[in-house]
C-alpha cells in the first residue's frame, strides 16, 4: 500500500551532547536553535550542524510503501527501511530476479511486514532546499516519527509492537544517530554498508562520484533544485557500489533506478556516526569486505567497531561478506545477508 504522509520535521530542538573530537565553537553553549536563513551562514551554523542541531523546520511529504505478508504478518514487528544516497525505496524491492535480490519479498516470505520510505529529497518525497533542509538530521526525525506513528497505529490502523530499523549507507547513519538521540525508537537495528572509518569518503565524493543532477541529465532531472547531486556515469556507480562476486545483470536495472542525493546530506552524514551508549536493544552491522567508500579496498576488522559504538546493546552481530562491495544486496552474497538478518531478528523478536 502506498502512502503520502505529511511530517513536520524538527518540531523539537534536538538536545545536543558534545561529542569528543567535534569542534566546540563560540556557540557551543547554545541550547535553542539559531534562527538561520540562507543569508546568515556563519561558523556558528557550521558548528551547529556538527552537533546535529535543527536549524530549519518545515512540513514535508514523505512517500512510503508498506508490504504485509500474504495471510498477515507472523510477527508484531515491522521493518522500517531507509535507503542509501542516490537510491529510493525501490532498492528494497529490486525488480531484477526478485527471488535473489528483493529484500521485501524475502522478508514478507519470512513473515515480516516492511515499510520502505523515500528520504526527504528523494523519490516521491518532498525535495526542499538541498543544502539547508535535506540533511541527515531531517531523516533521523523522519525515522523517529515513523516509529511513533507505526506503534500508535497511525499508519494503516495496525498498532505494531516493535519497529526494526533497517538502513543502508546513509540510511544506516540515520539508524546509528537515531539510536544515539532516541535510544528506544528502534527495537532492533540493522545497519548495512556502514562503518565509522571515514578516510575514503570525502576523496570518493570529490573524485567526481557526484555532480549536479540537473546538469548531468537535464531531461530527466532538470526539475530538481540546485545542489541535488547524483552519479555522472555507470562506471562511477560500479566503482562505488559493486565489487567481485556479482551478476552483471544487476547493473542496468540499478542504474535505471538512480535518483539524487544532496550536498546537505554529504556534508552532514559523517557527524551522525556517533556512539550510542544508551541504546539497549540489539544491533547487526553488515559490511561488504571490499566496500571501497567505507573501508578502502579491504574492510579488515572495521566492522568490529560496532561493539565500541553500541556498548550497552543487548546483542551484537558484526559480519563482513567476502568479495562484496558497498551495496551487499546487489551481490551474490545478498541472499546470505538476508538469511543472516532474518535469523538475527527472529532471535530477538519478543
Ligand atoms: C528567532 O526568531 C523568533 C521569531 O522571530 C524569535 O522569537 C526568537 O527570539 C529568535 N531566536 C533567536 C535565538 O534569535
Ligand atoms: C504534499 O502533497 C500534497 C498532495 O500532492 C500537496 O498538495 C502538498 O503541497 C505537498 N506538500 C509539500 C510540503 O510538499
Ligand atoms: C538467482 O541467481 C542464480 C545465480 O546467479 C541463478 O542461477 C538463478 O536463476 C536466479 N534465480 C532467479 C529466480 O532468478
Ligand atoms: C513515484 O511515483 C510514480 C508515479 O506514481 C511511480 O511510477 C514511481 O515508481 C514512484 N517512485 C518511487 C520511488 O516510489
């Protein structure tokens, strides 16, 4: 079922906690949001951003799709699915060989309901200002509101007991930050294609892995506001998302689904890879062993950092998938990943 849900993002100022290693500027004692306009950019704005403060509030439409197993869900949990940058909710229900690649199909067959949403700025959700509004914090607020709405029965009328947050790439950064800021919003956390190792991220972005969408393809993306960015070529898509053991048949369907992300997301997402000491539910981190952007070419034991970042979690599972790049789901190891996740969430599903 498709929904277009208006969400007011940023109703609350996010209480910030200083995080070791982040700059603390002259405004570091500020407790209420700065009144920020595009013309009032300053170092204070930059520091506020690093503290994940909300500087602009607004109401945005968020497009979401729920899929309930035939004959009804066999669990009181629903999976809330957050896609990666330049993807949309379509990534969870891949059209090519769905029996091999569709997360939604796999989870529905395992008895789990799913709700995939388009991040603000992507797919059929609103596309507001790409620098100042479409930032990672907006996605964290979206996830928190969806978690509350699903549990309260405000979507489809079903009161879900538990929300399992599943995020890929920037979607995983959102889950990480959700667990830091709102430790009870997710009853389980599944992080795909995420690490706390950032050495390669900005070089990758600067190496033309992104350019302005409306310049790349004016016919397709000319309607997008400025600073919406995307991948300029199939080669950059392959380089950054695929490695080793995959069927080349996935490339074109994936490329046809390409959407845009924003400069605001690019500048903000690394500030959301924060420790989540108050998160007490379970967490599963899955990383392709050859995730070029998040590890360099070899992830080694970088996935084990999940134990340090979630010190109070009830259970951790950290896995790397061999011969696999950033989007694990597009690799031959994707089926193993889906089966690992199903086993993990069943174990904690009560
Ligand atoms: C922000 O703007 C509101 C409304 O114009 C005003 O009441 C408030 O004092 C301002 N806050 C700051 C920190 O300047
Ligand atoms: C949300 O969608 C409705 C229906 O298409 C539209 O009328 C409204 O202007 C949209 N709101 C925003 C904030 O984009
Ligand atoms: C799934 O992938 C395998 C290996 O590439 C292939 O042989 C099989 O036909 C695929 N299954 C479906 C249903 O497309
Ligand atoms: C957006 O809506 C259009 C028209 O209904 C649909 O064809 C398209 O698949 C939707 N895209 C996403 C990402 O949901």
